[in-house]
C-alpha cells in the first residue's frame, strides 16, 4: 500500500528516505533511533496525529526565527493512488497543509483531514499501530474474541458477523412480533366467540327495520285518513246550515219550466203582432185601391182577416192574462233568484273554497 516515505524534521528524523518492498518490512535498531517515529510519521500524514508541534525535531530551536521557518514534512507515496505531502512550520498557529501529487496545497480544517487526502491514503486507525509507552501494542493486550473481530474487520469477514448479528436481531424482533400477533389473534378469537350472537342480532335488526318502515307508512296513511275525517266532519257541520237545499233546487227547476212557458208565450205574442202589422198593411192598400175586383178580393181577405182577428183577439186576451201571470211569476223568480244567488255565494264561501270532501284538496 505504501511505496516510499520521505521524512524531514519529524522527531529524530532530519532527512530520512525509506523505500518499502512488497510484503512485510521490518525496522531494526536500538531504542530511540526513530523506528516508532516512522510509524508515527505515517499516522501524522494520513490521520493528522499527533497534534500540536511536539513531533518537530528536537534539534530545531523553537526560539530562533530561522529554525521556526524550517518545515516539518512527511511525504508518502501510496501505491496506486498518489503522493501525499503533509507539512507545517514552527510558528504557533501555523497552518497544516497537504499537497497531492505536487498540485495546489490543501488546507486542513481544524483537525480534520481533507476528503481528497483520505481518498488517496485510504488509511484508518486500525491500519496504523505504534510501539510507544503511551500506545497500546497492536492486539497483544486484547482478548481472543476482540482479536478475531479486528482481523475480521481487516479481512472483510466482519460482514458475516454483522449479517449474523442483524439476522439474529431480526429473528428476535420477529419472534417478539409473532408473540404479540399471536396474543392479539387469541384475543380476537375470544372476542369473536363472545360475539356469536351478532349475526342473529343483525338479522333481527334488519327485520325490525323493515317493520319500522311499514309501520311508518301505515302511520302516515292513518294520519291522512284522520285528516280526511276531520274535513268530512267540518263539511257535514257546514252542510247542516243548508237543510232546505233540496227544496230550493226543486223550486228552481219549476221556475225553469215556467221560464220556458214565458218564452213560448212571448213567441206567440210576436206572431200576433206580426198579424196585426199585416192587417194594417192591407188596410192601407184598400184605401189606395180603386178597382172593384180588388175591393172584393180585399173584402174577402178582410173577412178572413176579421175572423182571424176575432180568434186572435180571444187569444190575445188569454195571452194578456197569461202575461199578467208571467209578470207576477217573473217578479217572484227575480226574488227567488236573488235568494238563490245569496245561498250559492254562501255555499261557495263556506264549502267549495275550503277542502273538497271527496278528494281532500283545497282551492284556497
């Protein structure tokens, strides 16, 4: 993963270059010769630790400006991804900077490593283990189970444990859910058992609903009949004031017959008047006539007319008598018509204008 390391002014290293080979590389030397410094330089480059400025070389004087300007720098070539150079000067508050493949420097935000650097280094804490009194030896103090889990993480086998754990978790949750569902099913079955009367009750309720509808219709009909009876009683009470109505209708019919006779007498009177007018015409013609034959003819006509006149005079006398009776009858008819008209208005006002006793409708 790492091809080479270039270290400047980091701990005991002033200018150190390390070439690594594929496989396992071993650093051998006496104590305090920089073996652990190499590991910590990798950690500082990839993970921004240790922090602060204690990692700077002890030979640099922090009080002189010249030494402060000297850069502490670690450059690592990550095989297949690129070169990452991490550097910082000796001034307090100095800015950490990163450079990838000699491009424009990147600034670290606080203690975070830029995402672009992490994509190149691909390093995590588990990949870098130190050998220092303040650091824990890699997996030596861990229990076998923890060591196995760490190796599983490194090799990717932890996914099996994670999957198994997740499956066991889901199984436990499913079993718990099944218990709840089973209890709910049992409760529902008990409820259903206690509600066996419901279908029968629904059937009875449906029948009651039908009966209620029929009862409502029957009640409505009864109410309508009661209203009709009340109207009939009212009409009967009104009709009690017209007990002589039948007699009045009979007299009215008699008056109608008498009126017909009057019309017949009037027609006869008109016929007589026409005859008299004819006699007057003949008399006028006789006066204007000078011929004897015409006179004889006219005389015969006059005799004939005289005979007719005698008959008509008798008839006229009879008619005059009848006319006298008719005039008297007309007067009586007029009076009776006024009485009848008044009764008719009263009847219409009290009966017909309100509620019909046969159909129950009102014209008001």
